[in-house]
C-alpha cells in the first residue's frame, strides 16, 4: 500500500451568502503520498484555494463551513482536532505559502524576528539558537548576506526575496507538508524559475510533501508528480502528471491544455473553451462543465458524472463520455484522443 | 496579412520620473518602429519600462526626451486642439478590466462615450452602432443596458475592446490585456484580438510579460530590460535563435507544460537592479554569466545581426 501522508475524503466546504449556499468544494477526495508533490489545477473559483484552507482549518466561519468529509493527516482526522491542537499543527507539521508574500508577512516586524518567532513557537529551543537557525534557513533558501537580511523589514525585500523568506519560515520547523498556493503567480518569470528551482531543492533536501495549487499548467508539469484538475468545486480528473499532459481524458482538461499558447508549439488559432464558469445559482443539475463542453450529450445535462477510476486505479475521470481505459495512443501533442466514445 | 510601411516610429525615447531617491529611469533611450498591420510584442519583467512606453505613446505621460512619429507626424508636438484627432487613431486597452470601466455607466454609455466625444454618429444612430460594436466583440446587443459589475473579467475586457474600437482606430496599444484573465478566457480574448486585427486592418503594440502569449500574437518582438531594448527580431528568429543572454535566460525560464521537456534552465542570479541607479555599461552585466570588463563600463550598441534581428550585446562582436 502507498504510504499516504494525507487522505482527503468527500470534503465539502460550503459558504452561506445572501444569494444562497455556495458549494465552493463539493465532495472531493484525493491522497497525497509521503514525499510526493500533488498539483491542484483549476481556474478562479474552482475551489482549489478553499481546499487548501480547509486542510489548514482556516475557513472563516461564518460564512464558511466544512460540512462533511474527513482530512486524515498521518492517520488522524484534522476535522476532529480542537482549535488549540490545530495551532500546534499549523506551521509545525503543515506549513503554507501564499501567492502574495507581502500580505503574508508582518510589515512592521523584521524578517529575522518573524522566522525566529515561528521556530520558538514550535520547537523547544532558546532565543539564540532560534536566531542561529533562522540565519541558517535564510542561507539555505539562497538569501545573500543572511545576517544582514535578518534585520530587514519585508518592504525592503523584493517579491522573490519575500517568497524565499516565506519558504524559509515554512521549512524552519521541518514541516511534513507544505501547501503552496500560487507561490509564483505574483513573480516575474525569471524569479519564478528561481523559486521553482528552490522548491525542488528543498523538497529533495527535507523530503517535504507538497500540495501545489496553481492555474499555471507549465509550473505544474515541472514540479508535480500527480495532478488533480478541479472545476466548479469538484475534481474532474486525477492522474500522474505525464498522463495529464500526454493523455488527458476529461474535455475540460483537454480544453485547458489546448487553450494555452505555448512556446514549444505554434498554432494559428487557440482552441478557446467557449463560455464562462457558471455561477453557483446557475449551476446545471448535471455535469457543471456541460454548458461549455464540446462533447456534451443529453445525459450530461441531467445527471452528474461520478469520478470513476480506471487503469488499475491509477487515474480517474468524471465524464460520461471519456474513454476510461488504458492509453490507446500516446500522442505527442499533449492532446488526448477525443474520439472512441465507447466508454468503459 | 501584408505589412505596410512604418505607422509609428519611436526614436531615443526617454522617461525619467522624479523620486526622493533620485530619478527613476523608467525608459532610457529606446527606438523602434511598428509597421502598419503588424503586431509588435513588447516583453520584459516588472519595472522594465514597457507599460510606461505604452502610456507615453498614447500621450498619457509626457516623455523626458525623444521623439515619436505616428503616420509621419510628431506626436509630442501635437497642439491640444489636435489631440482629439490623434486619439481617434490611437487607442489603448488596459490590463485590469475591473478598474478601467466606470462602474456607474452602463455598457452602452461606456461604448457610446467615444462616439459622442468624437461626434462620429448622429444621436439616432447611436444605438445601432453600439449594438454593432457589442456584436463585433462577441457580446449580446442586450448587454448595452447593463453595468460593468454584471460581467465577468473576460466580458469586461471585451467591453474595453469595444470602447477602443468605437472610434475606428489605426493603432491599439494593448497593455497586458489578458494577464488578469483565466487561461480558458485568455484564449477567447486573444482570438478576438486576432480576428479584429484581420477584419479591421489594425496595428497592435502588444505589451505583456507572458512570453507564450506574446509569441502567439506577435509578428515581431522586442525585449526590454531596465528601460532599454536589448533585442528585437521576428518572433520565430527570437525564439529559435535568441542572441542576448537576457533573452536566452528569459526564454529558458518559461515553464513548458510538458513533463518530458524539462530542460536545464538558465537561472539568473538575484533580482533586477533598481532603475534609480541602473548599472553602468550594459545594464544586464550584474546578472550576466558571460559579462567581461568591457560590459561594465561601455554600453553595447544596438546592431543588426541578420534579417532585421537587432541586439545590444558586446559578446556578439
């Protein structure tokens, strides 16, 4: 059996709004193996960030609430923990880095103090040792002149440097799980390359498992082992990273891959996915992707497809019309076969 | 599409902003031209001066020095009475579709305003023209009575494009028009911009940081670094045979959505220096792996290497 660090089962996180209940995360299940990186991909509003906040138990209540499911971390369900127990887990066993490092650092506190604080809070060591450890962490994430940088305030650092500080802080307590929510989205591309490189190094050095949340398929393909694709609060496809990029089965995944301009391919016209994500009040009763789907049938309109496993349980897809068996062709274009509608 | 003569020629454009720390050299002597009917992509990272360039060219900022000729006329010496005529020909589409539309105006008023300002249609014909413009950008004629907040990001960007198109411009400056949008919506807007260009013989200056997007839409591309253009070439040449070490690093930094094609990246050290005190000589020398003495004190000249492939780097000589 796989050694799972995290097992999320049938997680549902809903928000009460004036317009009604928004099912931000609506029954998702996935596992994260120890030492592996799982990419969660999807567009704005698909529920990927709410998933990560649910794992951290950071959903603001009200209006939000985890209404059902379980999040088992190292054999224990996080949803049964008290707030005090969670505080011991956050930043210690599970750390998180966000898209905009400026808003996640305290602007009136020196970065050195902030890192030391995290270490002091979670480890039984003295102030001097904590400071030493903080300097060591800054060195390891590649911040030049770490002793000097300890006394800098966040605004004195660039975006890339601030993200390095966040990573240093996240890893200073040897977290087993790092949740990275769009960690490079606010950064320039050359700085993004530095941070991706750093995350790879940290992963092999510390053996940290990572949940990488992003809309950028390029970033996922370079970092993740497995990928989960979300649409409108549900998982539509789950597979190893290579399968997602070489042999995607869900029309949404295929559409996403075809809609991005790529530097390694040249096309005259992009294959856009027509329409927009439906809002919660207009959510169709069947498959949420049905109004935008090129392969939609009558059944898709009325009946929501379940996430079905295939290929010996290695992958899963939620689509009535997707081919659910082992690869038929390994096309090299990144596009999966769209024909052969003989499901199962 | 066949490309015509140069519609815009920019010569030694400079823009310095005063700041307490010293003047910020946002744009520091750039020259380029845009041919009629083409898309010139302008790429670079934050603070390289690409957006400032766009704002100067539509006269939202005044340049510190330099010249720019649109259809042969100097745009920096346009008399204020003639400004309207210029603005009819050059329009801009902004990055943030949430910030660039007046929330208290209906979509019809937003798109109709340029028609009124420029006296383009009789009042009676306003409504049909607005509906025509809405259809042109893929929106519904009934959308004219709604307010911007009722639309998604992609739809708002379509409204912004319709507003720009209302005056039938020749040149549209697109300043990061798709970077605030989700990927599936991005493709819709890029396709729309391409269709409009073909149908209306538009010329684009397409400013963006996303190289894959710029590659897809542009005919030629210029790469900026710290207020300077370091390389200009046809897009195929630029991507197949980049000459400048910065261009090479930039191209290799782009994550390719293909797990089998994860090549060695050229990682640049550190961050871009401050535009308040840019490095002497070649501005890239502090982060360039190949820099030698000459790069530190002498600015490399922009020279041509092969068919309209321009690059400013000492290493090439």
